[in-house]
């Protein structure tokens, strides 16, 4: 198994859990999805969205009860950092 493209501090995990709890319409399996978006002139920005479940190819990171889903393009960019 490859190492995750990011790790969460305890404060970050708490923040993700707080955001998830503020979205009661989402199931317990929901998480924060990180997706890369073109930002022009070779730049990339990241879109963060609470979603019900990961996409098939997303990397799933679970830390201290928080769930992060990293889409493949974002994972490639983050791996390089």
C-alpha cells in the first residue's frame, strides 16, 4: 500500500469532523473531497467539497474519525509536494 498523499493534524481532523456534523443530510460515511481544478496559465487550485462517498479512484484517508477523499489528479499534484 502506498503512503497517503497527506496526513491530518488533530486540529485538521476536528475541523473536518465539525464541517461534516454541520451537514446532517450527509451519511456517516461522508467526507471532504479534494479535487484539482485548472486555474489558468498552468496553475491549479483545489476544490474542497463535502460528499456522501468517495469516487471509485479516490484515495481515502481516515484520521481520528475524519474522512478525506483525494481525487487522482489532486493526489498526483500533492504527491509532488
